[in-house]
């Protein structure tokens, strides 16, 4: 397994352009299953989750032509097979193929999905919502099997929790359904809005995407289109937090700052010095950063995917900070490793108390999931001495060649294959 070796205390210099959003690209790639015409996508990130999704789609017979960070995909001749466990186990987003396959074939069988070990993330919200559209489900031998009774028919679906994945699955299933579908308590993340915009470009009739009520009028077919995926707000937030931790003058470009208002509002309260433009944020040297309290939650609340990075920052500012994690029940696995680097974080169930004014010092640590991996990188880049981060394959699921990008911006970081 690869590891990263990092020598700390080197500032960021210049700027970075943010790559496409993994969590937008995945459902949009899956949405191509609904269409028998070409879909050309731009701003596709080069990360493992995307590569695994493309491999899964190719197994179904998708014709895919890649060109740098864009691709053309055609699913006219796909076949309905059981989704390969070896691919599905690597990413939770594989559950999203369920709705489009049922919409197109009336039957689907896929292995229960995998991904980061950050909680149970049950799929019952997906299955309960899709069942309202006229689909029967059963789970057998580790597979989810769905069958359409007659036709997929639009319905009113009230989600018990604004699940991003369930909202996406129901949206995609409803696009070609008969009649109207109303999703209540829908997820409002920018990635939901992006999926809706792409489906509309393909010919779907959708309104309210990005709000808590989404209305879908079923159509008979979809058309060819070109679409550019939004840039990754979590990657942008990660670089912003890092620039603040390294007290660097640095610019994060090519993304929509409105997508991370909960982060920038929190950073302002902490005393961070930065300015916001239409599609970039420029960070400047900050003095006397102070502690804060954060509660993660569904968008537009503070994103759980930035919780670990924020915890690294909280460890070096003045005072005592608190984080309450409300989205995933097992998302503090990075805490023991941050403590190994010199943090002092105390956990009590879903609450973390972070002591500030700590000095990170290099050590051997191990990554446990995607965002935990990058929080260790942030801490290591601020640490005295050398840090080795083991098991960084998690990192490759969501960050595009981060060691090469950072290596050009000032920090000393290299990947070693073991």
C-alpha cells in the first residue's frame, strides 16, 4: 500500500484550481443509464471513485471515450446484469445505479455497496422511497433485488431524512416515470442541483432541485447533451483550511464560493483573513485565530466532509473548540491519529472537544477513510519534522493527485509505493 512522506512547516505559494466534484460526477455518470443517446461531460475528476464507476458502467456495456478531464458516454446497448461485487464494494455511490436500471429494465440486482467505514449509511431510505414508485425489493445473499410491478409511476415521497443518495436515486427513477413525482424533505446539496441541471439538459422536466421540495414530471425519453460538472466544494474547503493553517497568502480558484458559505462564515468568526470573489477565495496571513463551535448537518449546514479538516485547524488556534457530528455515527476515526501528531482531542459519543495552541510533530500515522486521510495531511504539513501517512489509498478516492499538486505549491510531500 502506498504511503505519503511529508516534511512540515513549508508555506503554500501561488494558487490552485479546483477539479470537478466527485459527488456530482458519480450520480451524473449513473444518470447516463437513463439515456440511449450520447452524454458528453466536462470537468470529470481523475479519482478512484470515478474510475471505479466507469468500470462498473463498462461492465454493463457502456461505450465510454475519455479525453483528459472530459468523456463521452453512450448507453444505447447496455445489458442488465448483476452488479459486480468486486467493484461495488469499493464505493457507496454504486447504489445509485439501482434507480436508473429499474427505470430502464424493470429489474435490477446489485450487491450491497461499500466505501469508507464511517457509519452504517443504511439504504432503507433509498428502498422505501423507490417502493413508492411501484417497485418491490428484497435482499438475498448480499444482493438488493428490485422489480417493477407494472410501470414506474410518479408519487409523493416524504423522506425521513434529507439523504443525498436517496434524493438522487428517486430523482433519476422519476425522470422516465408515468405522471408526477414530488420529493419532500429532499437533500439540498449543490450536487443535487447539479444532477437536476444535467437531467434537465438531457430533456427531463424537474423543478425545485437544490430546495427541499423537488417536482418531477415524467418524460418518455432523453436526448444527447453536453454538460460541465461543478467543481468540488470539499476539495476547495480543504485547500482554504490548509492555507489558513500554514498562514500563507494563497488563492483557491475555479469553484463557487457560495457552495461553502457555512465554512467561510465559520472561518470569519475564527478571525481568518480572506476575500471572496465570484469564483475564487484569496487567503491572506491571519493573526490570533480563535476557537469556535461547529455542528455538522445536511446542506446548507456545516458539511461533515470538512469536519476532519476543521478539527486539524482547531488544534492550532487559540482556545477550546467543539464539534458535534450529526450525520455519521463513526466519523471520528481520525482523532487518535491527530492525537499521535500532537493534538489533544477528547471524544464523548458524537462530540469532540479540541484543545487549541497545540504543536503538531511528525510521526507515523494511518489513514482510516477519505476525509480522515486529508486531515492528517493538513496536520503533517504544519508539523515539526517528518510524518509518514500509511494506507493513503482512501485519499485517492476523492483527491486528484494531491501530492503532485501540493508538491508544486511549496510543501514537501512525496508518495512511496510499498
